[in-house]
C-alpha cells in the first residue's frame, strides 16, 4: 500500500515541474557554447572530421578553422581495395588539396600540435612548405611520419631552429629503407629551451664543420631522448647538454650501422639519468657520458644482436660504452662475445651494481664482471660457453660471492661438464647464497640420462659453510 502511494506522489511532483526546466527536443545546445570551447572540442577530433562540421549550418562553415590541433594523415584518403586502386592518383591529389586548405584557412597564431603522416611519396618542396608553414605558427608539439626519405631544405631547417624555443615535443620519423631524411645543423649551439620529448628515426644530421666550435645541442628541460637508425655526420663529436634527461633509447639496424660515412661520437651531458638502452647489430659511433656518476643508481641495457658482418669497431665501442655505466644498479648485456678480445681487468669497479643479466657468456667475461661487482646480489645468465676448468682453479674468488651474492640463475643448461664446474664453484664459495636455479636448453633434456647425471653430481656438491 505504501509503495503504491509513493509512486503516485512522485508522478504528481514530476507533472508540476516548471516548463523552463523541461528539455526541448532538437535544441542546438552545442552552437550556444563559447567559441573557445567549441574550438577546443573540435581540436580533439581528427582534422578531417572537424572539417566535416562545416556542412552542419552556415554558422559552422568556418568554426573548424579555429582548431589548435592539426592531424593530417593521408591513409584516411586512400582505400587500397583492388576495385579502387585506379583512384589512387585522385586521392593523393585530394590529400594535397586538403593539407593546403587546412594550412591556409586555419587562423590560430599558436598551434598546440601538428601531425603529418605520409604513407605515400610527395614532392619534397611541397612537404618542406607544409612543415615550414606550421613551424611559423608557434607549434608546441610537432610529429611527422614519412615512409619515404626526403631532405629538409635550408629554409625548413632554419624554421625548425627558429621555433626551437617553443617546441615541447618533436617527433621526426622516416621509415624509408633506402634513404634518410637529411637535416643540416648549424655548427654552433642549437637551443631547444622547452623541448621535453625528442624522438627521431631515419634522420641524418649533417653538421657543418667549424675549426673553432664543437657542435652542441642545448636541451635544458629534455626528459626523453629516442633515436632509431639516426646518424650524426660531423668531423667532431656532438655534445647533447640535457641536465634533466632521464631516459635514453638508441636503436640501430644493419643498414644504419654500416652506413658510410660513419656517425660521429656523441657525448651526453646529464645530471641524473634513470635508464639507458642501446639495441643494434653493432655500434657505429662512440657513445659516452661526460660524467659516469650521472648514471648513478640507473639501469642500463646493451643489446648487440648477432650479425655476420658486424662493424669491426663494435668491440672497443661496446667496451667503452660499458665503462660509462660503472655506477648503475641494474645492468643487462646481450652480445658479450664482443668483449672477448677486451681486457676485462681494465674495467672500472661497478660499485653500485646489484643485478646483472647476461646472455650466452664466456667464462672469462663472466669472471671479469664478477670481480668488478663487489656488492652484486642477483646474477642471471642465459648460458655459459665452454671454458677450461683451470680458469676457476686459478682465479681469485670474487668478493660478491663471499659477501653479497644471493641468487644465481643458470639459463639454457645442457648438462655439460663446464656448467657443473661453474655451479660447484658458486656453491662452494657462495657464503650468502640463498637460491641457485637452472632452466634447461630444451624440454627433452628433462628426461635424459645426461640431465639425471647432472642433477646427481650437483646434489653431491657441498654448499659453502656446511
């Protein structure tokens, strides 16, 4: 009974609502919003969709021209189905007209972001015109992706450096397999005062030589630096002054590593680096830190992929790169075979290193790193290559084994004698060892006689202190 009366009362109150509070069906609420808010809303749409709002009514014809973000992607103009391949030329023409119109009629003097994505090849002078035009709008975030290489003209390069005091994010990526996107850099200091993120791919920087000036890029607030298949061509090394830089990622494929002329040396001048990653088929340039203590407590990853025709200088360059991170906490190194010809004894002490991860490593390199890592706690390697038993008999026991090493993980175990030698060496000298684990090279080994013998001998070893 009560329930029914409550519903009736609610219905009565609803009927007595003033007419002004009733919503009007079909009312155009968005058009009554402030122009600045409408512009903001349209800026979040893909530019092509924002332009489409011009057909809504007469008052909407030019409202999209106040957007602060331009997103220009030629893929939305193309349909690659076999039935429409013949219209490719027309669609390319439509995209060119669309970009020209967007740059011509947009009336904002300051552009929040500009994105230009080109899966098709366009005339280099036209692309330069587009980029230099948007740079004149005081853009904050600039992104350009191209599947084809082209050169920045002198005017476009100048426009890039002229707008450097406003850019906060710069992403330039050229994915061509046969050519780079060439950019000329002035021989003096280049200053990007507000740049926080820099991502580059397929860029060849040509730095004019000058007898009295060392090329220098000043990036006072840069946080992230990423390059893929980029080269720096100069007669002298290039210094990147980025005191707030936290993350560095450098990747090189086969073609960029073997490129001639070779890339010049790069020096990073930072204060507190958090993470560093190098991944490639070799190292085509010397990479150094102005002060190794700037990577204190950081993590460093160096991955050198297997390659038949590796750059001859890769070994010395990798060795020098490793020396830069003597104060990191975490170190991963794949491709340690390039260190085989280097004198491990001249490595600095890795006084802060607590975690070391290696791939297939030789006994000499492994012991050399352990001897230089006095507070190491965790060691993980994906295989140990064959070595003479005398290596372990004649070596000094690493200090970390006697004092700090708690976890050792053997990877890709085959049940070989030299693997047993190393396991025995670790067990007999690991005074604080808590766990030692093994992963097999294949599942079939788990049931083999070889592995049964391996486990039997392993369990016969005495642990240190017992």
